């Protein structure tokens, strides 16, 4: 059992959580959701007692349960290690776990040859799998999983869903994968930042993700309608009082001083009107919902003719250094195709999409925008957000950039701050805003929805679905593939084939 009582977390004078309380038992599968930078990972670290940058009050009771923690990424200090040395501390450790090792290697579709590879040479998905494997080799009572779905191929995502559903332990996890959330969660903790991130709130419910989203949307719509109706009635009453007040003021200005009784009556009437006005102003009106995930962005004036040749690709061998990943890759793309490439982890999808970008980036008849898997590939040379989003520094461009970032729910501090201080999800939104502002008509996107909140992702998918240019993408997001993509390809060691 895990019990949290009145937990409050403050980072840099900002409340991430206030008076949070909940209890989890065996078989509970709690999904923590919320926008980027809201403290989801910080919450896990605080419960584990490994957060050194937050002020914490409240009670955390773990009942001596052994907790396994899957971090978002492998630390830099471990990347030089071979997989074998990362998984096992000594030979006895290996012999105690060898049976589990081969069972789980097979389950997550990894060959035992990976044990001799250095962690730094693995793909993003392979690193996630190795972290999951490390977790499975020990006996834990509670699992904490921080973004376990990042970079996983679809086959492994489906295995992870099965693992979460069939595991007879408590699992607390953070994920942006809506399909996984829909298929696994039986409790939801939603962390929100309100009042332009000056305050916070949380919602904890024992319910499924789909039920939570449906009920939330229904509640928001109802609150919007109530607020709208109350505001309309307020304005109507205020206008009526104003009309009466103007009439009485006119009568007061024109009444003869020789009629003291009439003057007293008008004064009494004005006093009554002002009393009604004060009561009306004191009346509380239902607030318009402060919805954090209501991002708003769209592409303007982007168009490519349907018969325009975008790409004729022919790669005899796709390689990283001397390692051949795939052979005989051929790909022809025309017009406003929305294309997606899938495939197993480590097969070379990101390497291929980098080659496609190199092939297209210098073309003058199209305008190509790129969102890499590693955001630092394009953000790394910039210090401040505005340096990247508005390099010209003109007043017009800066104003436009601020407007778009505001639509993406950036705060003033984030807009004017340093890129290194942004969460991965906020960096993803920054790159999306950059793609919009530059009116690119060919988008090359490596996992565009990967780090963005599941509550914002529907907006992003809808914008990309209606994009009038060409999209060449990699994704394991099953909703993205279903809603945005019209041409799906799978990359294997033998080449690229259309599904």
C-alpha cells in the first residue's frame, strides 16, 4: 500500500501540488497526467525521497514496500557502460537472474547480443527497453514508471500494456500515450497549473482515462455555458439599472427646487438603485474554466500541388558508421501526402529521416521544417527561447512569436527565459510554434507527439491532419497514425515497404 497525506510541493516559490492525499492498493494502476512542466516527474521523485530541489511537506507512507523506479532516461554517467554491466552488479547477481533475463529479453524482443553493446550506441527505444528490463530483473512491490512509452515501437507498447494490466502490483506511471492510458489506467491523478501558472490544483479519481476525459469535457462545457448565461444575465441587469439610473439623474437635474417632496423621492430612488447595483456587483458569477490544455495554433497559407514531386529516394545501404541497418530503401513522395514510417527499435528510422532531411533541406522549390527526435539538434545553439523562435529580433516578429507562444500556453517567464529551463514537452511545443511561424510546407517530424500532454495531443493531431502540405514522419503514437497518416510504411533490415 502507498498512502499520501496532505502532500505539498514547492519549487522556486511555485506550488506544484497543494494538500494532495490518496491511497493506492494492490492492483491499482494510477496514471499521472497534466501539461508539460507541471511537476509529474517531480512528484514521483518526492515520493521516492530523491528530489533535492523541492520543498516538501506532508506524509508519505510506503509500508516498507520495495519500489522500482523507471527514470525518463539513462544517466550520462552510465552511457559508457556495456548493457551487461548496467544490468548486473556482479556475477552472483547475473546467476541469480539469468532465467528471468532470457525470458524478458524474448518478451521485449531483444537479442542477447545487445548485452555486449555500449549503452550510448543504442537507439532511444532500445534504451527504454533496457531500463524496463533492469526493472523487471528485481522483485518490487510498487513500480514507478516515468514516461515508459517514449520511443518504444508499437509491438513493445502493446507488450507494456499487457504487463501493466496483468501485473499484480501497484503501478504509478506518467505517459503521453493516449492509447496506453485508455487501455490500462484505473485511477487518474491530474496535475494542473492555473492562473498563468501562479497557482495549482489537482484531481484524483478512481476511474478510467476515457471516462475521466469525457466527464471533464462535459463538466467544462457545462461550466462554460453556466458562465456565459450568468454573464449575459449580469450584463442585462446592469444595462437595465444604468438606464433607470440615467433617467433618475435626468429627473434630479430638471426637478424644481420648490418641490422638496419630489427631490426626496428621487434621492431615495437613486439610493435604492445604487444599493441594487452594489448587490449586483457583489454577486459571484461562475468563472470561465481555466483550461490549461486549450492550446491554439494553425498553419496559414500552406499548400503543395498534389502532383508535385517531393522526394525520389534510393539508398542502397542505410548505415551508422560501419553498421548496416537496412538495404535497398526506395521511397517516392508526391504532393500533400501525410506519410509515417514505423518499425522495430534500432532498425534505423531516425537515421533514415535524417537522410531525408539532408536530401530536401536545400531545395528552393519547397520549404522544409524539421523536428528531430533529439530536440537539442536544432535548439542546442540557442540560449534563449526568443533567440530561436524570432532570430530577426524585429518588433513585428517578436510580437508575433509572443502571440503564438501564448497560444501554446507559454508563460511570460518561459517566453523570455532560457531553452535549457524548459521541459521536453515545452520544447516540443516551441518547435511546433517555430514550424508554424515559418510557414514550412514540408514537415519532417520525428515523433511529433512524443513529449506532449495527452490532453493537448488531440489539438496537435487535428492541426497536422488538416495540414495542406507534405508530412514525412516517424511515430509510434497509434492515434496519430490513425488520424493523421494516409501512407504508412514499415522499415526493416530488408528495406522500406508500404502497409
